[in-house]
C-alpha cells in the first residue's frame, strides 16, 4: 500500500462523493495503490450512509463510525491505527484541502526523507474572524515549541507510516501533531505551501477567537505534559520543596525572634501565616508529585473510543451498541 488518506468526517455528506472521486483520480494518475479511510465522528446527517454507498462502488474506501462525537483528534488517532500505507496523508472533508497536493507531499516524504510534512495555507479563503486568531496562534506556537511552521492547524499533512504508529493523539491535540512527533524523536519536519479552497458545501464547524483561546490553553497543557509527563515529581517536587523551604525559613526566623524576645508574639505577625501557608502548599505539591508519579506509571489508555460500525475490513461490521477499540 503506497498511500493511506485519513479523513475525519463530521456532517459533510454533500462533499464526500466529490472529494473521494477527486482523490481516486489523482492517485490513479500517479499509479499509486491507495486506501481512503473515512472516520465518521458521530455525524448527525447522512455522512455514514454516503460512506457505505461509496464503499460499495469503490473498495479502496474504508469507513469507521464512532458511536458519538469525540472530536477531530480521536478520528485521526483511529485512522492512524488503521492506516497501512507507507505514507499517510490527512485532509479535511470539507474540500478546502486540495487532493492535487497528494503527489508532491508523497514525494517529499519518500525522496526528501521528511518524517512529517505540514501544509501551509499561505493564502486563505476564510473570514477575518478566523484568520487573525489563527495567525496569532501559529506565531505563538512556533516560538514556544521552536518548530518553524507557519500553519500548525492545517489539516493537510503527510507522515511516514512509522510516525503515525508511534504517536498518540487525544483530546484537542490534533493541532499539535508536529510537536508530538518531535517529542517522539521524529525531527525532520517540513512544510509545503498548499492550496486553500473556498468551502463549496455546508458551513464551517469551528469558531474564531474561542478556538484560538482553546488552542493557547492546549498549548500550555501540551508543553507541560510533554516535559513532565514521565517525570511529574521533577515539577511538583521542585515547586513544593521551594514553597516548603520558604515557609521553613520564615518559621525559623520567627522562632529565633521569639527566643530573643519572649514578648514577641508569633501568631499576630503576618509572617506566621505566610510561613504556614507556604509549608502547607509545599507539602501538598510534594504529595501531588508522588500521586502523579503513580498515575504516570499505571497510565490508562486514553485513546479508547466506542466504534459503532466499520466497513472495508474483514468481519468489521460491528453490532449496534459499539465496541471499544484500543
């Protein structure tokens, strides 16, 4: 299998036939063996019916249907686990990403040796309420993570297969896949200017400023998790020990002052309460570090989602009610 195209789907029934036909035409021109994996993230329209219909006509198309909406990261993670292609390409289902980019993305992975190539929508066809927050988010992320990309959130990306098999995408972390890949040891990350087409069907599912704010919160979260996930005591223990030491020094000063002057009242002095608070917070943070260490050692699998149906795999049609996949 040369290429796996993974496409998260949420209420995009109108665009799917044209998108799949376009992808199929491009890969046939390039004589590439391909699978198109459509992951229905709990759509409420006819998206799954369309996927089943497309599968009947084209056996290169495979479908996964979540029992409910989990988000884009979950859909990508499930698609990554199913992908068999040497190169895995992701794109959005709204046809704002052009399948014409597939051959060059594939070439950059295979011939230039990139582990990951991220699309850059240099010219965008989005309202200003979406473009300005996006530019601010990308500028901030590039500087914090030190990965020189202009468009972290572009859905059009290409990966070497071993990259997607080595990373876990959960929560809202799909916009930080380059960061996750870098932390997993895949350092050759490239960028390609790609077309950004105006939306032809439906409407955007994402907001502007609220999405940007969530992105910055996620950035703070992933930077913390990436640095301290395997060693939480290094953070909580250090900060806790610092707080406790400050409280201890203040307490020692108050005790010495009391010994030097018995009329000196410790309890009415503000420093007493500062010291007490610092020592309590320090102890709690230190204990939090121990608990976090235990959790990290026995960390449960966060990428478990209820899949209601699958098409395109042997014995893949699951009973209604779902099965948990890992």
